């Protein structure tokens, strides 16, 4: 959640953050795609690493895997 919040805060759009917070809070209560939080961390780390490398293809692939 911290990565998502960081990205939203970086947009400078307070309305977007205000809309996102209640949605993600509700969604998090029912989230069960991963067996543990480390799996989620690894998916997000792959996204961040691809962005840092400026590897657009890898970033899109990592994002796509994350939103399935």
C-alpha cells in the first residue's frame, strides 16, 4: 500500500488520494491473492526496479502481473 500511496501523493492530486484511500482500505480487508505479504512485496519490487532501470517493457509486464 505504501508504494501505491507514494505514487498517488507524487501526483499532487489530493482528490485522487482522497478517493483512493477508502477504496483500498476496503479492498485490503478482502485481499487474498497472495499467501503472504512477501509475495506482494516481490511483485512491487519488480515494478520499482523496472522503473529505475527505465525498462518500459519490464515495467509493463510487472504491472500487468500485479493487477491480475
